[in-house]
């Protein structure tokens, strides 16, 4: 399927349901006609059918096997995947409970660890043109010790944001997201909402990840010919220290990502972003959709944090994919040639690969990824324009000054059974004795005495400061009892060494979830 432009234009996430349902139905119809160009196995075809069934508002045909075998009266569970569903000519609505109940046992814990999440999710479509969705859960969580350390350091819950204390060492928080989207023309889609976005082909993203809190955004997505062009405008929260019920200040971001299928097997992309702080107002010069943001930033006097990046994805022999990202925060070729570790040579690099149906084993997929991020990358001379939101990094969860290696094996031996083995190893230089060595993206990068904590001009490399090493290895099994209702079991081993101190964490978890993703502690 390498000549399919829609499948290859896959860097910006979440995906648009309408686009991929169209392609999935096309693939399904080929199989029904006796052709199987993608060489799908029976399990692949099961997954394909489930994908279209769970996005049926865009399906051209409604299949009989999508209907529930045992509906509750004429109202509840009309289809296998939806608790409530309305599907008429010009109106679609699905409403479902969102539940995640997880109990964990930790080797270095005196108290029980748990996640208690319950809420509701819904989405709809009006006249095949205007879509809407929302997701809200009320959560009580006592995660492992390294999770609680992150909460205490950032004053924010990873993946969420604001919280209240729960039973001394736990957190109580809402996760509320939603958006509305519509097609401006056949080729341009707009979305306005409060949610997360992700730009990249890897497990991590060096451009924009979904690790942190949701944010208010306006997104334009243009998809035509071999091109996908995304304009993203966001309202963010700068670094803050909360004290009482006070209105938090704001900052803003403008991002562009241009992606093109250069050949039938190669996709390349160009990324640019500006984080800027104005006194609680948006700088409308950054809303121009087709001009380089760096030129506007310079025209404004260069007060803002501008980044550019390049990415690629290459599909090889229908089983392999190689991908990568290069982010340039600041770049001076002379300083790089001199090799003196100038602090302002701020770059990040990602290289990764995927092996689909590895070694001829159906539905065994392998992935390996490496990320290198130099000290002070994503930082700025003031904390407002740093590449962060709600006291959390907007790209890599570790921030900067880190070298990371990720390995993942995913296996689906049965239609309803999913196994994931994951290993993450990293080295990172941490701050020391009140000096900034470039790992914390929340801190300004000015010299000591100039409003910052940076000590030197030269001599920085990945690992500068107090060297820390970590390994996070996990094995997870998920079985689907019924459509979108899962039982989970997992084991996690984490080792973290900084200086002469080593901390070991063993975590065993069991639980069930309904219409929710697994809770990951992958840092």
C-alpha cells in the first residue's frame, strides 16, 4: 500500500477519523473482492473491521456484525462498541462510560497504589460536516514513588495538570477534553478545542508530545495531493508557583508542520514553532499560515523562542520503517566545528526503526528508538518563553541534557490478546548546587547574575552536571473481554542511579478499563 498518500501522511496526530475510515473501507472492499494488496492476516482483518465499526459514523456501509448480540431493550448497546448510539441520516451520537480501575503493589511502598478513574466520553457528527467530542474523568491516583516525585517537583500531574491532595500521598484531579471540528473546504479541516496534539512518527516526539497537560488550541489541517500542512495555535501556561486561588498568566505558541510524500516510500517534513509571552494577549502576526515564523520573530525584535525541525519516514520492503527528527533550537556552525561545547548549540536528534511482522511472525512488531537532546535545548532567556506548559515539558518528558534508548516489542497472538514488552534506558545530567546544567526546560538559560543559574559559556555535553542513569522495563498484557472492555496485568522494574545512590522500584499492577487507554509510567 506504499502508493497510498493518506496512509503515508501520518505524522500529525490524532488522526482524522474520516480520512482513515475511507482508506480502511477501501482496503476491506479489496479483500472482499478477492484481492489483498496489504497481505493482511485474519487478525489484521479483525482489527480492520473493529476500526471501522468503532468509527461507523464515517462508514459508507453498516455491517450486520457490528450490532450487539444482546442489546439492552432498544436503547442500550445497540452496537457492540457503544453504550448509547444514535445513527440517522444527518446525526450521529455515541455516549460511553470511561472507567479505569487499577491496583498496584510496589516493592518500596508502605501504602497501596491505585488509579480510580471514572467518567464519560462522547462524540457526534452533524450532517456529515460538523463533528464534536468530549471526554471527562474524575481521577484519584497514588502512583509509584517516582511518579509522586514528578508531581511534587512540577506541581502538576503528568498527563493532566491541576490537582488536589488525596489521602496525603495521592492526587485528585479532573481530566477534561473536548473539541469541535468542521471542513472549511474539501481539503481544509478546522478544529477548536482543549486537548492534546502529537507531531512525530516515534514513541517520543522532539517537536510536540502528548506527555503533559491539555491546552486550548485552534488547528487548521490542509490535506491535498501528496501534502499535509498543519497550522496549530495554542494558549499555554508559563512556569508558575501556585499559591491560593489566583488567576494564572498565559503564554502562546504558533506551530507549522509541512509534510510531503517525496516518493512512494519516503515522507519528509518541515516543522517550525514559536513560543512567545505577551501580557495575556496573542500576537496576531504569528497567525500568518504561510510565512516562516522565524522571520516574524526577527521582525518583532527576536524576543521569542523559535525552533525549526526536520523529520522523515521511509518505508522499506513492506516490513521496515525508518524515521527520525532533527530539532534546531539554536545553531552556530562555527561553534559546532570548534567542538568546545558552547551552551547555545541547542539541538535534539531522534532516529528510530520499526519491523512489522518481525521474522515472519504475524502481528509481532518491533521498534527501536534513540533520542539525543543537548543541554539547554527548549529553554529561553526567560521562563515564560520556555518550551513548556503547565510546568511540564512540551516535547520529551525528560526535558533536555539526556540520551535515551527505547525498545518495544508488541505481539497480538490472538484477536483479543495484546502483549507489550518495553525497555527504556537513559543518561541525563542533572543540576547541581543551585547551578543550571540544562536539563530543566522550566529554568531560564541566563548566566548567574543575569537572572539565571547557568555557570559557564563552554564545556557542555550531554550528561554535564550530576550524571544520572535510569532503566524502566515493563511487560503488559491486555485482554479484551468485550468491545473496548479490557482486563490488564503488568509488571514494571525501574532502576535509577544518581551519584552514589541507587533506587529500585518493582511494580505489579492488575485492573480493568472501559473506553480508556492504559496508564503509563514510562519515565
